[in-house]
C-alpha cells in the first residue's frame, strides 16, 4: 500500500471532490479508487488501495458540510456574485481549505491556507490563487 503524505492527500481530496462534482452518478468508493490508483493506469490488474483516514475526513467533511461552508464563504465574494459564478476548481479549493481550517486539529490554519494555495497553484491560475488567498486568509485565526 502506498504511503501518502499530507500534501498528496489534499491533492487526492481535491481530485475526488472535483470528480464527484463533475459526475453526480459517481460512487464515492469509485472516485477514491480512480484517484488513488492513477499510478497503476497501465497495469493489467489494478490493485485496490486503502483510503487514508485523513482523505476520508476531508472528502466526507466537505461533502457533509457544503451548505455551511458555502454560507461562510459567500460574504467574501464580490458584491452581486454568487458561488455558482466561481470556477469549480476554485470553489472546491475554497471549501476544502475552509473545512480543514475549521475542523482539523492536525493542521494549523496557516498550514491549511498554504496547502490550499499549493492546490490553487497546481489546479488553477494566478488570479484565482490570489482570490483564494484573499478569501481564506480572512478565516486564519491569529495565535
């Protein structure tokens, strides 16, 4: 079984959430395996991979708390904008980052913010990265 670091788990969480968002008939278990076994795409037989606990925590948390996350994010949009206007990758990164900031005892807010920005760097553009930084930085608890 491959060992995933936290960054890889966050990438996988983004990819699973994106896949679920794009295909509402996709089963969660299938989405997990599609993402976690990507490195086996040329194998004759794909070995199922155990879903890391932190990955399940992030994906389940974002999906189960989507309404609350969206309600918390909405006030930080430009006047007259709605979440539905955001590009899907940006919205998923915002939800994922905010959920981790609010619910993870393992990642300090600044780490969750930086990880969200790393995802933005990988899956969106510089303008979106700046927007995500602006929104999520409002939620950082200063200690």
